[in-house]
């Protein structure tokens, strides 16, 4: 792994929220969010990924728990 790479662990509640068309947020969108936020602090990356998932669903209400762990490798 390259220096400053991020390692992300997450629960299924982060990738399963659906939009109004029944499409799940999914792993690809989660990965894209993590890449966009990659230069931020681990806390900001985790918060940004949760926000992206919630925005996709269009509601702040969660059907499942959302757990995210982000670590920056040195």
C-alpha cells in the first residue's frame, strides 16, 4: 500500500440505502466517495462517506446501522 493510503471498514448499512428508484448506494459509489475524500482526515472521510450514502437515499432516516472505520496508513 502506498504511504498515506486509507483503509476503510464499514457495515452493510452504509452500502444498502436505496434511492427513490430502489437502487442501492453500493460499493462503487462508496469507493468513489472515499477516493474524492481521500486527502481529508480519517474522521472527515468517514463523515463524508456517511453523508454521501444518506444523500443518495434522500432521507436522513436510516433503515440499518451505519458503521465506518477509516485509518490512514503511514
